[in-house]
C-alpha cells in the first residue's frame, strides 16, 4: 500500500442543460436534488461544467454495486461451478473477473441503471422541484430520472470510457499492426462486454482461417496446370466447401470455450431465454395470471392461438419483404447490371457505380426502417427473437443488392472478365472506401457538433472576436461523439449489425464465386486485417463507449453464414458448367454430369461434416454436466429439507 486511495473510475454520465438563472432555494432545484439522491444511493458523484451542458459523472464502490446486484437477483458463477443468485453477504463465494473485479461490464452497467432509475419520490406527498423557473411536480413513488427525461432536464445517460484502460487497449490492440490477427480478446471482453468481444474473436479466427484458401487460390492463379486445370478447379471448390464447414464447427467450439472461460455457461443463456419467454407469457395473460394453468383446455387454446398467430404474422411480414425485393429492388439491380455491361467507357462506368451506390443507400435505409416497423407487429418472444427477425429481413435486401449484378454477369452473359472486375471493385475499392467512411463519418459528425456547440456559446457571450472557447473536459468530448448504432437505427441492434453484415456479404462473395476467381480470398485477408484495426480504432477513439449487450454468440448471423455455404455449392457448380460448356449447349456430357453429382456430394458433406466436429470441447461439456448434477443435488436436498420441516410442523 502506498497510503493513497485509488481514484474512483467514473463509468456513467448524466447530461443536464446549464441553468440560465439561479434558483432561490437550492434544496428545491431539480439537479441539486438529483445529485443529493444519487449520493444517498451510495454513488460517487462529480459535477463537471461544459460549454453548453453540465455533466454528472458517476462511480460506484463495490459494496454499492453488490447491493444493487442482490436486488436485481443477478446470477453469477460460484467457485463450486454452479450459477447462483448473487448475495453480497456471500461475496467471497462468487468467481471474480480475469482482472480481479467482481462484476463484468454488462453487470456493472445494469447495476448503475438500476441505481439511478430506482430513485423515486419516497415522501408521503407530491414533491415540487424547480428548474430555470419551471416547477416540476413529482408524484409519490415516481422515478425522478424518468420524469426529468420527459421534461428535458436530463438529456442523456451514457457510459464513459475508462481512460486508463482505453489507452492500454489503444496501444495493445488498435495500433498493434504487427500482430496481424492476434487480439487481446479477454481485455476486450472486460472493457466492452461479451457481444463485442465475440465479434472480434470471430473476425480474428475467420481471418486466420482464410490463409488456407488464400494460399491455394494464389497457387492456382500463379501456376499453369495445363490440361489438369479441369480437375484443379473442382478440387479447389470441394476444398473451399469443406473448409467453410469445418471453420464454423470449430468456431462453435471456440465460442463455447470462450463463454466457459469468461464464466458464462450455456445454462445461463438458457435461463435468460426462459425468463424472456415467461415474461412474455405473463404480459399476454396478465388478466388471469394467478389462475393460469397450461394444462387447462382454455389456456392451451390461448397458447396455441398466440403461437400460430405469431407464425402467421411473421409469414405475412416476410412475404411483404420478399415482394418488395422482387418487385422493386430486382428490376433496379438488373437495370444497373445491364447498363454496366453495355457501357464501354470506364469513366461512365465509374459515374454509374457512384450513382448506384448513392441510390442504393437510401433504398436500403428505407427497407431497414420498414423492417423495424413490421417487426413491431410480430408476436416475437423477447428482444433476441425480434433482433433475429430483423437480421433476416434486412439481409434479404442486402443479398439482392450485393449479388444480383454478379449473377447477371456470370450466368446470363457468362462474362467472367467483367465478373472478376466487379469482384475486385467490391472487395478492394468499396471495402477501402467503407473503412474510410466508418472512421471519417464519426469524426466529421463530432467536429460539426463541436463547432456548433462552440459557436453557439460564443454567440451567447458575444465574444466572436474575443477569447476563444474550447472544449476542455473529456466527458463533454465523449458526449459529442456519435454513438455505436446500426445503419437501420438503434431500436434492436447496435453498430455490430453493420460489421456482421459486412462480413456476411464478403463471405458470400468469396464463396459463391470462388471457382471463377480463386484469388478473391487474398483480397479478403487484406481487407480483414485492416478491418480488425480500423474497427478497434473506431470503438476506442471515434465513438462513445457502447452500451453493453448480453448476446453471447453471433446469433442469427450463424444461420446466414450456413445459408451462404449452401448457396455457394449451387452457384459454383453453375460456374463450373459455364467454364466447361463454352458453346452454351448445356449437354449432359460426362463432365457436366460429374458436376451435378459433385453438387449432391457437397451438400451431403455440408450436412454430414456439420456433425463430425463436436460443438463443445470435452472439458466444457464435463463442466456443464457437473454443474447440472450439482444443481439437481442442491434442489433435491432443499426439497427434502422442506418436506421434513412440514412433517415436523404437523407432529
């Protein structure tokens, strides 16, 4: 011990506007009252004045977070391997995080949210507070923060960066280009939570595995196999499909190992899904919740009706999206592909592509917003189910946008030269521009908001030619930075939606057209190595610290990747037919028949090899089985103890 207390780490900030006039009674001032209540709740509070707003920074001692976790009934892993409801009095029984802290970032943020939103008017009468001469009446047991948000007194509540950890991650992760695909995944998990750490772990593993097909594709591009070329391309295609199948099986193994290492077991995910489903059922049957019995005929009919109604709503919405894609987007994409095919000037092709990219951005944004609206009318069981439904709908829009032009060049015109040009353009030019925009757009947005805030203050003070006003507080700089949101909005998904979408579209591109352009995997590696560092830089420097989410897997995106593998089997077989059937007569000769047979064999490999590699390592499965046995024994003893106590009372 050095005799000095460790400085508190402020992890959450509340933004309130600066008051234009001073209140006569500070005890009745909204902000003063909120600050006092936050301190009473056990939080460490620091007030910081910015140029246009005031910021209330919050930190919490371990005991305060522990009490909140107890109230929230958070389940945590214990040293005996079981997940039990957290109790502050038995804190030593629970497993700590890899850095020695008691709670993960997701758990801490939940505790902060609970502490600040549970502050209510505990007096026996309505409470009258003032802000800038305006009176705010708070009813008994009404949440102060929610009321202040409705009144515009609280602008935002957002998480803060831990400057020490942020700089360490910046050095060891975002700016560490020498490690290529290596990343401090555990540190990312501790700082950003499970969902973001899972994404970067997947991106790193995917990039490392790409070296195998990239090396083989480079060899095919550089070596002339002569007459053996007819056999080399099908062999390469078979290798690619087998590679993709094994990659995703080994990713499932790694994902389960990561969750076990972080103290997150599948049983916990199942409990969360069950809780979500039960909460949904309780909302549906709130009128007769006490007498609800799933075995009664009436209740069975209600459950069956809701189940089929939800299914019909999803079918209706999916049909609407499919018709919109076929009737609106398909003609637009085919018109662009046809104009690109007949245009001879490279300058006109460039201008045509620029107009197309501009138009398609607006189209996909409209499609994403419509998908969000449709999901609100679906009977989805929880946020995770709604998020998966949104992913499928929006990916359908981007699937048509990204691949229909390639199919047009490859299958209708059989113009493999143009196909390769478009692939290079999509994988190099478009990807580079997207990476630049991902970092440039947040910076430009931050610069504009900063410029606007400074000049507004200068105008208020009438000091346009006097003393220069600057942002001096870190919390205000973070507040002006953009949040990590998805292109379709922040209702159900964060910015990882865009990152996963980019990976899925790239995976489909390199898989579905591998036979026509084996070198495509090399371009994907270069892009992904850059993507790892630029995404890290974006999160650490350009954006606010994201709100943590509980997702522990890549979710619906895994099904999309699996769908793309099946699609790649079909498209590559057709490409091989186009390569070998130059005359276009489509005769069932031995070579073409072999390709058709190979398609069926590859589909068998796809679904057969998926069960060849276990999804869980043996040590993870053993721990999970042990936990289940321990939970069963514990509840059995509790049941026996309860029966014994009842018998004693009867005696």
